[in-house]
């Protein structure tokens, strides 16, 4: 590489003893020198990491020009001595050294060093210690050393460590000598330059002399590898030259130059192609050669600093600025010398820097900068090919090639022009390109590709696009359409992104022509559309031509070749309003305005607009086969889908053949929203919770399909769970019932029953149906525990009058139970009392209309007076109790062991909220029908319930039977209908009328429309079955009053029965083991006898156990409780204690005698009526009558 041609410090050696051949290899192993430090008098310390040394034999002859070539002058002279004999030294060696020293000292700024070489064993010879005259080295030091020590001893040793130390001492002396010599050179040059610069204004001052002197200092710095300081010298020389150029004092230069052979093609960085220094010293160098040499020396130093980016940047500046000077002398240098010189210079710099870059460690930012600078040089060279190509008829004189011309196109070389100097381009690549169009194309494309790679590496998108466009234009000019299309495939659109519309159109013309020639119909249509997009730059004829091309070819495209484009800027579209006319059988329609900005008309196949809601629902409105005239056009768009709700206008699509134009309205700052209502003419489907719920059984939803005014030919219904955890088990069919609907009321009679088929995709078949019919069927579902509501998406696709329509909605089903039930069982010998407690779950009261207990095969239910009770209102924190009497069924004898004992408690109820909302719905529908606004029914009723009935106090309504709606919030009412356009005021008036007529409505009026509203819940009740029933009775044997402290003898009677064991018939011989436990309150009673006792019983057997009780307090004392349980944990037994809650009056001992004598009859009466319920106690009183006092 030319830029890395380095220089080394020259060191001479003198060897008159023949020892250099033994030292040369070892000496060179210690080169180059490392870590030198030079301290100038003014500047900071310069660190020299590496310094190359060029070893040469000492030349006793002195040349005349040696002082003018600092890079060739020795910095240090070495003299090697190998002599151990003092006499030989005195007679011969000393004289030789003196002669050599005289020559070395006569040369300015050169240092010298005497190296005494000896072997280690000679140094250790004992004889030298007895030599009183000293060694030869001592004599050399005594004879030649002055103020500085310029003598060094090199002891050669077989030990590596000792040998290394000896060489390090020599190398240190060599470094010291070189730095000393360099410092002398520097001071001399600095002084001479200062002196000459001070004489600049004097007559006879010569810039060339100043240049040689200052370059000498730069070369001295360069030899010492201090490249930064060397570059500073050349930058200062360049600045002084421009000052001379400004003053027009160019007397020291010859003519402008650039007339030598190969001046247009030589490597601009080669400083050896001419004897530049000799020409400068002779004051005969031309301005062209001088500036090229100065630039080359700057780049050479930058190359030594590995600054390839800076070289490219300086090259670009130098070439562009110096080109102006060459252009001023174009008459002398010849035509197209400048283009050849620019091309050659750019390529020289790029080639040199590409070789230098791998040697330089560059980060990402430097790599990008290098690619950018290199790309600009390659681009500048390529522009010269544009000029030469146009001149030699290899390129057309049209865009984009003419952009490289900064002047009028020169005359063709075929035209005679005697005034112009004939010039022949000497660059071989350009010569071949001029002679052959094929070679020109190869050079043009290869150079452009190099520039493209450089721009791509530097992310220079615009430059990248421009060069790609030039390559595509070349292929187009050569009629290489396939290559042109391949290059231009993405370029035009990227030009448009950058805002280069004119360039984009220019390329699109060529691109479209190539595609048409190649038969690429789809791509050609796309290019025509792109040209029409820039219609402002086209003539009316061009617009008509490309529009006709689109219209003629868009329908010929195959499937999969569809083209998508944006509406703008060819078309503009807006949605003005939605019209909802109940008299229009086709339903609501969108009013759309479409503007055609072209001067020709089109006919679209379909125009469709998509509306979306917040629940991910969508509706498409469309119209087919309409003409788009230039200017403003209006259309009505209808929909085959039906899904009520608030919708945003999302996007619009317009198809012309296989070309589709789209526009997204959601990207606009102000989004348009509309309200779409259910139309009475279309089919509607919904999924709701059933009126009857059976707890413990598989749950199901009720699906209703109302045909409206449509005649359904066929259809499919899809149910898609939206709530997490909800699923519908797959079934083969569903049983449906069809009913008639008259005036929005469902008739009781059935029209038909049939099974609905389920398809493989899970969709349910909708049978052919007439208008105003309702199809109902139940669908089971599974869900996670604890869910209170579910959401299901309902979609129905059906054909009506041969036209396919779609209905979509998302229904919310509440499955939360408003009431809960608790049960309590009370066993008796021949019956069971069942107590049912109903409790309100939420805060909204319910009206309990009826309750019923459904018997099973095992149990019968006795007549219940609660069935005839009127309805009652159940509020929060209240409960309603119902008691039923159960007996064993006389028809059941245990023959079916698996017979269920489960009975069902059925509650018919009506929520007060449902009661009011049903009244609101019926009343609003009546008002809407009277005003021809029934299409808004669903939206109005849902929002009145959700927003305007929030203030209704259902508890107050349940207690007073009067509906208080409160004050109407007019502001909130207006906000509800903001999307209804012209119907807004009419709907507000409907709400106001309802509020006025329905506020303070009585329950009697509400019941006129809500009395048939009823829900039912069936709760399963599991009656426990007892294998053994023990009846326990405590008989107290006492015929007079109970006295504190007196014992009472009692009999504990236990009767065994299997009446409630319905699962099997018990054998009378079976024996069961039981124990009884008397629970005594020892604060009131003392017990004598067995408190707890084990015993056995057979079926139907009765046993008696004696115990004694002693009352401890007076008053009414509870009879102790007795529990009987089975010893076998597998046998479930139930105990009926007849004395449960029975009390006994215990009197004090002091009162008995007095009252017995005087008031005997009264006491007897008191004792006769002292029973506390139960036949057992009456038997006790009869016993007391026989007691004698």
C-alpha cells in the first residue's frame, strides 16, 4: 500500500575487526526499538511506541545533498571494537577510531557510539587483575569520552540472563543517541524555519525553499514515527499555500501543469511517480503536481495513523475543490481530462483505504462513517461515467443521467472542433469503457454496486435509492426489462416515502413500461395505480390512459393476484349518517359519500363498510355495481347482518375487479359512532335462563328463535361461550317446540314439535319457519362452581327469500339464585315433621307466590294448610318457615331397595325488580309503537333499566306497593341517545312521557301486566332413613307433690321400632346393642341408679329400667334428658324422647302440711291441671289423685 510506505531511522556501523557477522542476528532481534520518549523544549513528552532502524555500513564519502534529505541521514554511528591487547590498541586501533570519529563529528546533528565487544571469559581472566596498565576498554573511555559517555561494553555470554543485560545496556545507549540526534535535527529545523518565515515579506523570499525546509522537519518527525506532528507541518504548508494562492504570488511555480503523460490516471497517493522534491527545489514544479504531492503526503501520514475515514473525507474535499482549478485550465489540459482525473483519483483513494481498513480496529460508528465517505467517493467516480457515457453516446441525455452534468452537454467527439485541444484518456478502464458499450456497462454496474454496498453499510437510504434508480434506468435504456424490473421492484415506493414524487413518477413510467413488455399484468396494474396516485403530476391524457389500463386489466387477474391500495389520494370516503326506517324491509342503511379525484369515471363491484362494537362484534354494510363519477358521489349501503348496539365505523373496502381500495376510519382523530337497533323484519335469537330451575339436576338454558317478519328457508344457529369455564356438551339433536307470536305475545298452543339436527361443527339446524313464529328448545351446559352470570355469543345464519342473512348478539344470563332453603327434621313414631326455612340471598325483595312439597315413592305428604296462604314479600334478614308432615307410603313395602327417599320443595316466586322491569318494558313498548319508534325498543329498555332505574327503592315498593321513580335525570337521558341522530329528541320525549305517567304507580296497575311473571325453583330434600327408632319415656312414680329433697322413683321405658327403615325388612330375631345416657343437671337433681347403661333389644321389644331422682331446688325443673344410641357405629338410630322439655313443680318442705289441711280441694285442683303438654304427663297426674296426704 502506498499510504503505508514507512521510513526508518538510519544507523551506521563500522566493523574493522570482522565481528559484525557474529553480532548481526542478535542485534536485529532487539529491533525495532520500543518505548522511546522525547521531550521537546516547548511541547509535551512524545511517546514513541515503536521505532524502526535501518542498519547500514558507515560511508566515509559525504554527498552534496545529504543535508537536504533528512530521512536518509544517519542519526547514530556505531564503531565496533574487539581488541584485548593494549599494545595493538595503542599502535593501530586508536588511530582507526580517531579517523572514524573525525568523519562522524564533521557531520551535523549525528551522534556516535563506540561499542567494545568482548567475551565473558576474557573479562574474568585472572591475568587482567595483575595488569596494572588497565584494560583496552578503560583506555578507550579515557581517550574518547568527553562530557557524555559514548563508550559501551558488550560482554557476550553463554548465559541468557547475562547476555540479555549486556544487550539492554547497548540498546539503551542506542536509544539515547538517536533521541539526541533527533533533538538536534529538530532544533536546527525549527530555528531555520523561524528565520525564513520572518523574511517572508522580503524581496527574494522563496516559498519552495520554505516548503523544503518545513518538509524536512515533517520528514524528521515521520522518521521518528511522530506522525501527528509531521501532519501538522503539512497542514501548515497547505494553509500557507492557499495564502500564496490568494495573493496570486505563484512566481515560484511553473505553469498549471496536468499535461504530463498519465496525469489523468496516475495514483494520486503515489509520491514517487515524479521527482517532486527535486522539482520543488528547482522552482519548476507545476501547481497541479505540487497540490497532488502535498495531498499525497498528508494522506500518507494519515495512513500511518490508520485514519482511513479521514483520508476519504480529505480526498472528497480536495478533489471537489481542486476540480474547480482544473476546470479553469480545461483549455490547456484537454476535454474530459477532469472527468478522467476525478475518476482515477477517487478510485485510487478508495482502493488504498479498502486495503488499509482491515488493519484498523474500527467500532460500529467508525465503520458507518468509513462506508459513507467511501460511498461518496465511489458515487463521485460514477458520476464521471455519466458524463463520459453521454458524451460517447453510451447513455441517453435524459434523466436520471443528466443530473450528473453541471454544464451543457459537450459536443460529440464526431464533430470537428479545431479550437479544442485533443486529449486522450489514459485510464485503461475508461479507455475500454469508451471503446465498448458492453465494457462501459460492466464498469458502470460494478462501480455502482460498490457504491450501493457502501451506502447500505452506512444507512444512507436516499443515496441508495438514487443509485438503484440509475441502475434501473440503465437496464431500461438497454431494453433489459427483466433486470430493470428486478432492480425497480421496491424503489419507486421508497422514493414516495422520501417525498421525491417527481423522481418516483419518472421511475414509475419506466417501471410500468417494463412490466407491460414482460406481460406482468398484476405488477403493471399496481404501477398504473401508483401513477394515478400522483395524478397532480399527470396530464388528463395520461390519467385517462392509465385509468383505462386499470379498468381493462383488473378483472383479468387470477385468484391470488388481488391488489390492495389505500383510498387516498385517488378517492376520499366519508360516512354521513345511518338511516333506520321501520318501514324499510331491508333494515337500516348507511349514507356514504365518495369523492373521485380523477377526471375519469370507474364502476366498482362492491363498496362495503365495516362497523365494530366494544364486544368484538362486527357488521358489514355494502352496495354493489355502482358508477363512480368524477367529483362527489352518494350511496346507500345495506347490511345482511343484524346485531343491535353502538358501533364505530372501522374501515371501508371498495372492489374494482381484483383491485381493492381500503381506508381505516379508526386512525382518524375523530371517530364516528352510530346506534343500530333490532329491526322487526329480521330474525332474532336469544339465550336466557329457564323459568323453572331444578337444583341437583343437569342445568340448561332456554334458546328462543323469533322469526319476526322473515320467512326462513333454512339456517344454522351457533352458540359460543364467552365466559370462562362455560361449555355446552355436544349433542346429536335438540327437541324444539314452535309457537305462534301475535302482537309480541306468545300463544299457549303449539304449532309443531320437532328435533333439531346438530352439525359436525356444533351448529344447530334452524328448520323452515313462517313469519311471527317462536322456536324454543333447551340446551344443557357445564360451568365452574360459584358463577353468578354467563355470557354467550349467539349467531344465526339463515336464508330468507333466497338471500343469506346473519344475526349476532351477546346475551348475558344470570344464574344466581335469589333465595336459599334450610331444612329441619323431627321424627315421631308414625310421622316426620319437616320444617323448611326460606331466606333471601340478595338485597332485592322477592314475592313468594306459592310453595309445595312433592312426595316420593317412599314418603307421602299430608295436607298442608300453607298451600292456601296468600303470597308474601320476603325482605333481607328475614325468613319464611313452612312445616310439612311426612308419613311412610302405604303402597311402599321396601321391595325397591334403590327407591329414592328424596322429595322436592318447590317455591314459586317473583322478584320485585323483575316485576317493575316487566312493567317498564311493556309500558315503553306501548309508547314506542304509538310513535312508530319500536325499532329503538331494545336499546331504550336496556338503558332505562341500567341507568334510569338505579334510584328505585325496591324495599319501599315491597312495603308500600307504590312505585316511586324519583326525579328524571334529563342530562343523563340526553347522553344515552347521543348516537341516535335525528331520533334523539323523540326518544327523550318517550322517556319523559313514561316518567310522567308511571311515577307513583300502584301495585294493582303493575300487576295488570306483570301478574303472569313467575319463576320456580325446586330444592331437593333428602329425608334421612333410620334403621332403628327408639322411643324413650321417663315415668315418675309419685302420687303427691314433689318436695325438695324427697326421692322420686322413676321407670325408664325404651321401645324399639324399625318403622323408618325403608331399605330392608328387619328380622324380628335380630338383636341390637344400645346404651342409654341420662343427662342430669346436678345443680337441680341427684341421680340414684345407672346414669349410663348398655342393653340389648329386639325388633318390637320394650325394656324398663329403674332410676331415682332427688330434686335439689324448688320451682319448675326440667326433667333430665335421656339419649339412646347404638354401640355399633354402622347402625344409624334415632331417639324420640317423650319427656323432652317437660317440667315438674317442686315445692318447699315447710308449706305442705299447712296447705294440705286448710285448702285441700284447691291443692288437688292445682295438681290435677299441672301438666305441661304430652300424654305421659297426664298419666302422671292421674297417679297423683290416689296419693294420700
